[in-house]
């Protein structure tokens, strides 16, 4: 004879599964020390290609990189510290 799980056992399983998923996703929003420790070159290589090709540091002059940094900070939702690191890298690597 087949045994069927009672419905409430299945719903409990679903509730536990979703709680586990939400705990993991809440955790991933917490700023980690690893992110704060990232270098300009790391932030540049990880962020700029989310929307377009990663621009080479040689593309613009240091003055233009300052402006691009401000523009892309708002586009990419970067913190000021992240923007400063990226712009420093772009200005120093040309
Ligand atoms: C959220 C998407 C997004 C991210 C992330 C992003 N950009 Fe952009 N970028 C754009 C868009 C869209 C444009 C086209 C101009 C506009 O409409 O703002 C652009 C244009 C540019 C330009 C052309 C000049 C200008 O200022 O318009 C440069 C250079 C540039 N991005 C550099 C960067 C760098 C460097 C990063 C990494 C720090 C970056 N972008 C990250 C969306 C993004």
C-alpha cells in the first residue's frame, strides 16, 4: 500500500526551505570585510563590465577619469570609497 505524506508535512518542508533561502540572501547583503579590502583594479574588473566592456585605463586622461568616475558611480551604485579606488587605479595605470 502506498503511503502519502500528510499535506502539513509537505508545507512545513516548503516553509523550512524558504526560510533557509531567505536567511542566506539576507546574509549576502551584509557588507563583508572582503569587499572593503578590494583594490581599485579588482573593483574595476568586477564592476564596469556589468554593463559594457571594461574601459582600458589608457582610454582617457586623468581629468576625464574623474568625471567618468562620478558619472559611473551613480550608474553602478558604487560607494565613494569604491569610486575613489577605481579612479585612482585608472589614473595611475596609463
Ligand atoms: C549599471 C551599468 C553601468 C555600470 C556598472 C558601469 N557603467 Fe559605464 N556606462 C553605462 C551607460 C548606460 C553608459 C552610457 C552613457 C550614459 O547613458 O550614462 C556608460 C558610459 C560609460 C563611459 C562613456 C563616457 C561617459 O561617462 O558617459 C565610460 C568611460 C564608462 N561608462 C566607464 C565606466 C567605468 C570605468 C565603470 C566601472 C567603474 C562603469 N562605466 C560601470 C552604464 C554602466
